[in-house]
């Protein structure tokens, strides 16, 4: 499914989002390791890393929105060119493909927000 979404969602938009996912997972694992090893005292040191995680999540969502806008532009071009012989299934398929990148970016934003907020809450 991930490979199919990579191709359908457009490799120019999905590949950077996948890379941000991998970076965030790696940073979260590193922060969890440090928290287990050093305890709550490590939360002050991990403040910058939690902000990097949140930044990657925000950037992934904005990148996905850019992909959505580009996809909608392509859908509108197809609608303009094929005005007489256009089916609703074709339009719905175009919208589904255009929403793949923002969906992955939004899920990463939510996950990174949870990590950012949890570390912020632990610092208190």
C-alpha cells in the first residue's frame, strides 16, 4: 500500500513526506532512548529535538497541501479538456489521488504534535 500511494500520490510530493516520516520516527526513537536512559532530567536537553519533530510534521503537512493544490490544478485541466465526455468516477478518482499527500502529511503532523506536547508536558 505504501508503494502504491508513493506512485499514485506523485513521487515528487510523497517521497519528501516519506523521508520526513522516517526522520521523525528516528528522532522519536532517539528521544525515547534518551528518556529511558537518563530519565526526566533529559527533557530539557530534548527540547530542541522535539521542536525539530514538530517542524518536520508541519512541513510535511504543508508539502502535502502543495501537492493537493497541484493535483487540483491537474484535475481542473482535465475537466476543461474533456468537458463533454467526463464521468463522475474520473473526477472522484482524481480527487482521491490529490488527497493522498495531504493525508500522509496531516497524520505526521498529528503524531509529531503529540510527541512535541508530551515532551513539553514532561518538562514541567
